[in-house]
C-alpha cells in the first residue's frame, strides 16, 4: 500500500474497525480485518463447507478448494496431500481407489491395468 494513514484512520474496508496494531489482509489495495476477509473473500472447502482461513493451506484443483486436512480420497478417506490422485465425476480419489473404480481390466486374468 502506498498510502499514509493516521492510526485512527487505518480501518477495515468492510467493518470500519481499527487495524492499528492488528493483522490485516490487503485485497485490491484495500485493508480488511482477518474476520471480514475470511467472511467475504476466503474460499470455501469442498469437503467441510467452511471457509479456508488465512492461516490454513488452501489446496485447489479444477477451481475447487480444500483445507489440507479435508483433501481426502472420496472412497478410502486417505490424505491426498503430496500424493498422486485422479478425479472422476467431480470427486477425487487416491491412485489405488481410482484404479479399482475406473481402470480397465484384462479380459484374460481380470487384473487391473494400472494408471
């Protein structure tokens, strides 16, 4: 921000609460208190439907967002953080569950062709 403020005038763009000495977030050159920023601008987690706060990791895939603890395989609920995963029908799966659910099977032995 390339502006100068008296301490009494440095306020949240939304609720007008003083930000002097407090944490704040800049959005499009406007300061917001943490509470207002999270209510208005935070992404919503696909799994728990709660806002992803400024102190949480926001994991995103195809314009959907998750908390780090909510980024789980749809079938087995294993964490997908730093793991390979696949998606089908708007859901995410670990590699093993994706193969079991969607991979082709050999007509001779019935085993899965791994992705």
